[in-house]
C-alpha cells in the first residue's frame, strides 16, 4: 500500500532577497496574482482526500486561494531559527559571519538557538512517514520552500548538505509516492 503526496510550494510574499527567517507575512500582490494565474493548472489538487498546509500565513493564503481549505499542520512549519528570526541572511551574515558558516557547513549545528538542519529534516520526515497509507488515496500539502526541500532530502535519503542545492520555486509541485521509509520521487 502506498500514499501519493503532492507538495505545493506556497506563493511568494516578498522578493527573494527580502525573505526573512521565520517570515510569516501574507501573500503580496504578486503572490496573489501568481496564484490566480496558476489556479487552473493546480485545480486537480482539489481532488485530494487529505489536505494540509504549513502554519505560515502565505501557505494558508495559497491553500485558501486555491479552494483547498487545508488545516495548518505544526509539523510542516519552517525551520525554527531562534535569535535569527525576523532577519535576512544578509543581516545575520553581517552580524555573525562565523555562525552562518557553521550553520551552512554542519547540519547538526544550531548557532542561532533554534533547530539544526538535521533536526528540521527529521521533523518533516517524521510527518511524512506518519501519513495514512491507502492505495489510490491522494494527499496535498501546501508548504514553505524549506519544508519541501527538507521532505525531498528525507524521502531520497540524501545527505543533509543536499538541502542547500535544491531550488524550490513558488507554486511548484513535488510528488512523492510510497510509505514510511520507502519514498519515490515522481517528476
């Protein structure tokens, strides 16, 4: 028995360079426009029996705009960034360049006081592995790009450093099929 899970990346809420750690802003005008343009192509996701989303505002807004009305799932929250919350990567790099280097180089490190990359990937993977298995059943989860990257690293059993080499665009989809510990990527 397998589950079919489609991750849908939330629409944007700010230009990439203005993104902040633990950002909980709603969709901006461009994000709403992108959702409207993509709605027709994403319409089949509405057939999913189970629907979830990250607790961020832009994930919830994206799901609502598409008519999915997904409940927020705490396990799908973005990585906790501790004292770096609310800052951009450039701001943190200017203040703590050594800490940023440690964070980027060691998946077990959490110099910001939040979650390490490894803990984050494991949390998202734990959620993935507890999805109900029912052949033919479909699940959709609207999530932040970081959550989608973490799910992919976990599902493929890739080294944690792979996380930094995955680019996830707003409103992109990723489909995983399988069950706990045995996931396949469908492109």
